[in-house]
C-alpha cells in the first residue's frame, strides 16, 4: 500500500494522524489503526497484518482480519491510497 503523495502521516501520543493535503481533512487512527497503517506502508501484506495485531493486542484473529479489511477499505474509499 502507498499513500497519495499529498497525504502526510504524523505520529501522535495516541496513534497516528493522516492529513489529506488536497482536502485538508484528517483521519485520526488509534494505536491499532496506526499499527495497521505502519505495517501496510512497510510492505507487509494485508493478510499478515492481522497476525501482528493479535501479537500486539488482545484480539481474536477473525476480528483482527475484519478490522484490517475495514480500515484498508476506508482508506481506499477516501482516496488516500494509491494501491
């Protein structure tokens, strides 16, 4: 996954913020969302990110997979990612 060139990522005390430079809108991500985005940007396949969530947080595999899919879909629907 790659963000559009005009989307910035900022680490916060709570997670991450994505800023859409085209619209001025921002997305605040909690720690789990931040982990998902970081892993995807680092090239981890989406199907492997759920395992990272399970290792880091107390979450079931099915729930982790659903959360990764939902966040990736939301980022794509918002036009923040290129691939």
